[in-house]
C-alpha cells in the first residue's frame, strides 16, 4: 500500500471519529436538557402538591386528634368512673364482712 492511501484512510478515520464525537456530544446535551426540563416539571408538581394537599391533611389530622381526645375524656367520665366506684363499694362491703366475721386484719402489717 502506498503511503498516500494510508494517510487518506487515517484522515477519513479521524473525520468519522470527529463526526461521531459531535453526534455523541449533541445527544448528551439534548439528554441533559430533557432531564433538566423533566426535573423542573417534577419539582413544580411536587411543590404544588405540598401546598395544596398537605394543609387539608393536617387539618383533618388535628380534627381526628380532637375527636379522639373528646372520646377518651367521655369514656373516662362515663365508663371508668362508675367501674371504679363499683369496685370501691365492693371492697368496702368485703371489708365490712371481714370485720363483722372476725377476720379483721390490720392493713400494712
């Protein structure tokens, strides 16, 4: 092979490699722009969701907490207190029978 043919092939390979590099760079730049655009849209959608969706959710959670608190107070007043009174009365009656039957024991010793 003559030397001029080898240099011609070398020049063609360099040109093709340069063109492929330019094409690859263009594709990478376009991909970067597309990813940036999609990221921007995603951030904007997330911000909108947080601004519009979270406050009603927090209000609902606060209402639920208030409701549960009210229910617990009601149950404490209407259910637990009568049960405690009944146990106290039963304990007094048992103690009275113990004293009357002679099974009297001093508390605490």
